[in-house]
C-alpha cells in the first residue's frame, strides 16, 4: 500500500521548508486514539505540519490494521475541517529490516532504522539495506549516528555517545539516508539529566551540532529525546500518588537554540505521556467514583491539545506553515 492512498505526504517538502524558514517539524509519538486526536486537532488549530510517530512497541500495541484505519480517519478529519496541513506517518526507532519493510508495505511515508547500537560498519550495512528498500517504494528514511542514553522501547543505554561530526558525512554518503538523528546530549525518558541544585542544567553540545552542520549545511538533522518534562505535570502526578522524582528534560530555550542552529525535526514522546498520566491521576483522585474512560481520557485529550498548540507556536515555530507546504 502506498502512503498516498492513506492521504499522507512525504517529509521531504516539510524538511525543505523547515530548513529554509528555520523552524522544526514537530514529530509527536502516539499509542492510542486520544493522543492521535489531540495531535491532529492541535496541529489543525495552529496550521502546523506534523509527523505522526509510532515506535515499534506502539506498532505492536495498536496493530497494523487498526493503525492504518486510524490514520485514514485522521486524514479525513483534516479534510472535513478544510485544513491544509501535511501529515506524515513515521516509524520511530525501527530495530530490524523486517519491521521497517512491514511499515513501508503498510503505508508509512517515512521509517527510521536505528542501528546506532551496532558498530559503525554494521550500522552502515543495516541502514543502507533499509534505505534501498525504502527508496524503491518512494519512502523517506532516517538513520541514527551516536547513542542516546535512557530507555526507548525497553532498550536501555546507560551512557550518551555523541555523534562524531567527522563520520556524519561519510555515513550519509554510504547509506543514502534522507535525514540523520544525532546525539548531542539529549536522552530518552523522563530523567534526561541528573539534577544538581548547585549548578545549572547541563547544556546540549552545540559545538558538535555546529560541526555537523558545517559538514552537512542543508541536510535534515533530527533531535531525539527532546521532551521538556514539563514540571507542572510531573508535580500533578506526584501530588496524586505518583512517584516520578528528580525528572528533568531539555529546556525550551535550548530547543529554540538547536532549531536556530539547524535542527529541523524534533521528536516528542515523554511530554505527551506525562500530560495524559497527570490528568488521569488528578481526575480519578478528585472523582474516585468515576469509571467512565471517556471522562478522564477526554480531559487528558483536551489538555494535550493545549500543550501541542503551545509547542507548535512557542517552541518549534511550526505554526502557520502547514498550508505553505
């Protein structure tokens, strides 16, 4: 199945516009209907392009058939609202050729193959194999060079290994990827940095980003693990019998700086999970007799819409560009 049959678009034009106008395409992960609804309505209301992301575990959780029909429903909602925003469906952190092929064959417009945990040569071999198949189906591919710490789909990396700027250009030439995820200090999960009350939050390695952009001036560079871990929602969770202590994310100012320095796609997952969890916990604490999922999931969806609109307008700068792509 071709992604165009699902009403999806390629990310190539999104990247071209983002690089030219110096904003970042929001790439939001989702794993249920309410998250998908919030992303779609938040981006419609801000006229923002968007990349819908599915991790390998979310793909397994939803299932290919239901996911495909959810995406068809999302594109129909956009049409019914007379919106002109382009949307892409992207596999986030695909870990095997077989999974990437399945997603491509089922209508994804973009896939990521994450061979960052492999040796440099093995990463090149796997990434090139996926790229060759993806391009035969006119699908965009993202590769990764460098390792982000934290947990992604139950795979844990204890330490960051920053992207080597000297290897980045060679990696792209040998694999033929269309975009590159790099490691400059972000990490997956809600505990991106260790909190030290006597020091400022650690900074991202902008010197590495600058060197990569010097090697690849107009190439799409992607930032993973970039949730801000919004303190307001962490506090709500902890005030309602949660236990998320010392959580810390990437500051919005650093994300804005990263965009100014050439990042054109930013992945967000943990923030959306935290918002949903916070509102559900708060609602069930305040209304202990409530048992209708539509009530607490509906409230979580409305809060997500608010957060997505804020990020598109104030952090990524993508608002207002949807109809221009």
